[in-house]
């Protein structure tokens, strides 16, 4: 793997956990309470951003290969697995501190 691929993986890990680190919507708009729907919306946007960056890197390296729905389903599941540490921190560790 090349340096851009390692950078893409690191960026994907950061973007997957970013929605759980802030109480602001997309880091901009302050919300009184950020619920799970907001987190899912941010995760979907981060997944799309990561996919767009991956496609850009692949097009710069050569021709872009077409992918089926299976590829995107597996990538979405891996993105959700990468988001698990942020989810645990937000919903399990933060709730314990409030009690």
C-alpha cells in the first residue's frame, strides 16, 4: 500500500468517530440535544466524503474500477465498525459520568 492509502484509512477512522465527539451538528450548529438521527446523518456524510476521496485517489492512480452494491455494503459496514469506539465513548462512558 502507498502513503495515500494509509492516509485515506487514517482519515476514514477519524471521520467515522468525529460525529460522536461533538454536540454540534457537523461541528457548526449548536444543538440542545444531539440524538442518534443526527449521528447517523453525520456518519452518512462522512462515509460519502471518504468514498469521494477514495474515488479521487483511485482516478489519480489510474482507471477507476466499477463496483457493485456488495462493495458499498461491505465498505459501509466497515465504516460502522470503525465508528464503534466513538459510539462507545459517547453512549456508554459519557452516560456513566453523568450519574
